[in-house]
C-alpha cells in the first residue's frame, strides 16, 4: 500500500535500440491533482494491450517511464476547478491519449472530461 505522498504505477521502459521493452512497477509515483477541464480517477481497472506497447515503442523518443494502460475505469476522486459535468463518487470509464503524462495502470490518473463517460446500469469495473 502506498504512503500518503506516493502511489503505485506501472510504466514502460524501452531499451536504447527501441526493440525491447519491459513494464516497470514503482510505488513512489507522486499523487496527482485535477487541473482545469480534468478529473482525477481512483482507478479500479485498466486495459493493457500489446498494441499499446508497440505503438508507444514506435512513436516515443524517450526510453524511461512511458505511461501505459490507456483504457481506464474507476471512481471520480476529484474534479478540476471548472468541472461541472462530473461529480466525486461517480463511476466512469475513459481513454487516455497517447500523449498522457500519467499511466492508467496506477492508483489514480488524471483525464480530460472530454475523454470519459459515466458508467450506467451498475456495470462493475471488472466487466
């Protein structure tokens, strides 16, 4: 369990030649805050696909700490200062952009309100 200042997260580390990659776990990623136009999600599930890894390997120049897990679902933990379309406690699902600075495979992630939707009909996050 992470401490109060840090959270768990998974990122992608590429080799120098960009051919090999590995997922790296950390328990000292900084917690986030919701910026304007964004919400902070307490992540309950995320999708991790070989296609995501291949795409990141092809388009990113950096080798360290690339975010992974772009399909996320969870509970809204915090809303940005101007956000009125979502409320804390709502179940949501969404897609993080490839340019996201945060990993969906983390305790929490920040996402634009234009990239999420409320989960209706009591669907479980694991479904």
